[in-house]
C-alpha cells in the first residue's frame, strides 16, 4: 500500500525531529569542546527527552501501520497539491561593525559579532540600559531555557533574533552609549 496521509505526517514529524537531534548533537559537542559543561548537560537532557518523544512517535506510527486495518488507512489520503513543507530559514547572513576609529568587528555569525560588539561597549554598560529581546533581557546573568544566547564572560547575550534585528539593536546601543559605529549586513 502506498503511504497514507497519517503515515506521511508521521514520516515528516520524525524527519523534523531527526534534524533537531542532529542540531542538538552539534551544539552539545561544541559546548563540551568549550568546557561549557552546564550547557552540554542541559543539551544532553533535552536530547534525552527528544529521544523519548521520538520513540513514542515511532511506536504510534507502528501501531497505526500494524494495528489499523488497510481499508481504514486507505481512506486517509493526501490530496493532490497538498503538501507539508518543513520550516526553512533564509540565507545565512553576518554582520560587519566598523568602529569610529576604523577597526572592524566581524565574526562568522551575526550572533557572535553582536556579542563581540556588546563586549566592546562593555557588557555591564549595556546591561544597565535594560534592553530586551523577545521579552527577555538582552544581557542576563542566567541562561534562558528557550532563547538562543551567546556567552560573554559571566553574562548571556540574547541573540535570538534575525540579522536585521541584531543590526538595529547594535545601532540603538551605539546611540544610547554615544559610541559611533556603522553596522552592515553582509
């Protein structure tokens, strides 16, 4: 029998979960390699929960395939032209920050460039401004369980935003701190 709609949905969900597992493995290895053991442990815990969830889904998929008769499963069809597309991100972009003295701050990722620029401003100076991103502090002393952050010393910089938003945030900070600079998306 060809795949029915429910089986196709299970396959899509399982593929997406596998992609998240690959990303968690990558992030865990990076955290471990940087001796960020608390982060690595948190990622490992998330990975274990995700593995348990995937196992439950696989059992449900198996139950659907073997426990529901073929005639019933054949009634569930994917309509022509109907497809579920996984979420995709735009092309990866970075930032280039040029300081008033001509020095350039640029890393491989926009998140790291943002964190490096905030470090240049002085993390505590930026923290005193009490800016927020996605409803959480831009500069925090604790890791947020949901939003992406980049560690700078004992602080966590919320970098969970698109590159254009990071650019605007750095420009706002530069004005507030009276530290002229130019930010470009590259």
